[in-house]
C-alpha cells in the first residue's frame, strides 16, 4: 500500500510538472493551503504528508523553471506523456480532472502493517473513478479502493483501512492538534511537499522495532515532533527540517567557522564540525558502544580494544575541525585539520590510535618520522599512497599530500574568499553561525570525475554531461538547540 500511495503521490507530482511544463490552463496563482488535508486527518495519525499537485501553483512553476535549465527537460516531459498514453490515459481529459490541488498521505498507525490512506479532492469524481478503474486493470495484483467521506475522497488498498479512518476521523483533527500546529508553523507558507511526524509515536514504534535502542534514544531527550519540507526556489531546491525534543536540554552551541579563513581555496568538499560538547559528553564512545551492543559484539576483545582507541578521538576533535578535499596532481588531496586541547599530545595520541588499529587489523603499520618544511611529522606508507600527520601552529594536520602543510599556512587564496564557495553561501542563505556544515563544489567535482574517467579510457555520455552542467553547488547545515534543532540542504541550479 505504501508503494501504491507513493505512486499516487509521485504520479500527481509528475503530472503537475507536465501541467506546469505545458503552461497550465487556469489563472490560479499560488498553491493554496497545503495542509488542508490536516482538517480531515485524525489527530492520532503519527505521520502526515501533503504534496502539492496543482500544476498552476507558484511552486510547480518554480520547479518547471528550474527544470528548464536542463537540456533533458523536453525529453522527460515527453516520456511522462508517453507513459500515460501507454496506459491508455490522456492528461487533459482523464488525469487532470481526476486530481485536486493536493494529495495527502496519512499513516493511521504503525501496527500491525502500517495502516495508510490517501486523501484528495478530485476536480471531477467520475474522472477519478475512471482513473482508479484503469489503474486496477493495469495492475491486477494490487487493487485500490476508495470512498467519498464528506468533501474528501479516501483511497487505500483495503476497505478495512478506510473504515478505520472513518472511525478515527470522528474524533479530534490533526489541524487542531497543538503539537502539529506548532511544528508546521516552522515551515514555509508553500512547498512542493511537507511532512510531519508525531515524535512520541514514532519513537515508540522505533523502540518497539529495536528494543535495545531505547537507551540510545533517551540520552537525547524525548522527540516531540519532526517536520520537513521540499521547496523550489528560483536558483535551486531547498530541503528544510525541524525537530523538537523535551526532557533533556542539549548543550550544543552554534559556532562561526574560522578554518575557512585558513583552508586554501579550491576545495571540492569541505566539512566543518565542532566536537567540543560531543567530546565532553563522551558521545564518541557512547554512540559506537551502543551500536556494537545492539549487534551483540560488545564483549569481543577486539571491540573493547577499538572502543579504547576511540577514546583518543575526543581530545583530538575537541574544537572546530575541518575535513576537505582538493584536486591533486594524481590523487585528490584529503586533509583533516583539528584544534586539539593539547597540541603537544596530538601526535602521540595518533600514534597510539594507529598502533591499536594496526593490532586489531594484524597489519604491520608503523609511522616513520618525516620532516615537512619546518614540521616534524609522521608518515604511514601504504605503497600506493601515504598518510602524513603532524602539528603545525597548534593544529593537528592529517593528509595524503605533503603540500597540504604548506598550503594551510601559506598566504595564498583561502576558501572564505573562494568565488564558488561564496556563491554557494549566498544562494543558500546559510547563516554565519551553525552547528556544522557541508559544502560541495558540484560543478568542479563533476569536471574532476570526468578527467579521471578519461584517464581510464572512459567518458561521460554527452547527454549526461549536458544535464549535469546546471548543477552548481550543494550546501547543508544544521543548528542544534537546547530543545529544538533544524537542518537545511540546498542544491544550487544555475
């Protein structure tokens, strides 16, 4: 049933795109209230998803404008139209009248096998009935049933689920639920899709499915709610989410990344993270230990040794850190920069970590002293490549390229002034302070992959290359608060 409803939602979205691509036939502006279905969804529903299927909405016009930047747009629309024709359907006369402005999916409960229903308001009930009839004929192994309940049409894979919906909807409605209203209030006025989850019910379902995970969930507090949305903008696609918790106040604090002023420009990937609170709370070991306990391997001597080795990470990653990738002469440069509490203890700590991992792996890995510029470093030689690590200027540097030591303290261009990085930050509207972020220079990464493929005697097909070209950058970040956390990802399309 989840597949059928997902298919219904996907069909609606694809058809909305077709309608947007064809210019639509109405003068309606805006997508309307995307949470209208919440007024006829039981307040007890643990999960609710609403999808804009109005081809004339601003969101779908924005989505089509983004799609117009790709040479394959016309071919995509043609393939959707062709698939409709293959199934004996005509968009304008059969499909469009059968769809309303939104398709909503309500999970009524998680037991025993996810009772799910779809909610919509067809523009033409007879056309909708005909569409379902054709769909059932095309897929004899999965039959959809539906019933008009008030002003809405409810669709599912069994009448029993529709009956369950009718029983539940006589009570309180999701639209009136304070937790739902507070959570949805964090989102935009309009979006291609929005999703809501009741934290207590989702957590209970997860704990029921994974009994050993309850302790792991509890250390982060009780999840009250979670919401997410997908939004089309003029320069890309944004995915936002917010999670609210209670019971445990986290001490994580947003920070302003400073290593972007020291890392050299030209990074294809840059990950900024701050381990101060995470290290102080001992969560490095806790998280890993919880995972191995659930797998039944916590008592193995090797696992205990590995847990001991992980304790070295806390002091090394205690403050702002950066992991980045840059193009290299042969292999890409991969460099980790950390700012440990005690820089003089950093190299001995890495030595110990390497020795413990080598013992676990049964491999003869032994660091050798090496001088890189003015830095007394260590080298792990693996034949095809080496890993170097050492402390310079109070920073621990771990890299596969010796040149990284010089570039970090050199006076050359830095990432903070990199034109592509600045473009990504501006396009995504990333705030100055976050709890960590990931940046990817998509356009140059694709060029690097293409160059590596040519060295191997292969190439990216021209049509694929042309359709990758509009992809510019990706930026994702999170903000962890005492009781509320959020995340944003943005894919820039230009």
